[in-house]
């Protein structure tokens, strides 16, 4: 009888440790760290969003995968995205100087606030594209980006 109890207890412990290892592995996802530079002033907030598709990046369909925002406090800020699963992403950054939660444009459609993208591919006469700014995130890694804001 004592041997049976010991065997059952050992099996329970083994199952417990297997479950613990599985859940720890599931949490061991990646991180994206973006250093955002070239803020013209410290008004408003910086909003940075990760996108997983061209449609959501361009605003034609879908939502951002994950966004972070913080008050602008200097010429440089950092956006950190935790628990990012492996995949392909593009980052868009907006300096929302007046805190109205949108990119302000003039009557010609030209942005009046600073903006940037993950690979700094910002065409002059068009919006940045997902494909030109995409990057890969591998399992259990940290991706570091430097995004320079553009003001027109």
C-alpha cells in the first residue's frame, strides 16, 4: 500500500512539472523594443502600434495587433511591446501633439504631426506601406528598432 501511494504521488508530481514547463514555454514569447527619435516638442502623446497585415496597417481593414502610448517627455522615447508571438509585423508611430487620437492633416491631406514606421521607409507623396516596413519576430527573441519621426 505505501508503494502504491508513493507511485501515485510521483505520477502527480511528474504531471505537475510537465504542466509547469509547458506553461512556462508558452509565456516565453518575444519582445519588440522601438527607440523613437526626432520629437519636435514635448506636447501630446506618442502612440505606437504593431500591425500584422497590410490591410490593418493602411487602415483599410482590421485593427492594430497591439498599441502602446505615453506622454512625450523629450526628444527620444521608447515603446516596448511584450509577449509578441512569432510572425511578421510592421510598426507605425504617431506623435499626437494635440491628443485628439488621430493623425491631423492639412487641406491637401499632408500630415501635420510627426509620424514614423519600423524601417523608416516613408515615401514623400504616399503613406508608408506594410511591405516596405515589415520585420520578422522569431520565438523568444528581442527585436530592436529605431524609428525617426518625420514632420512635414
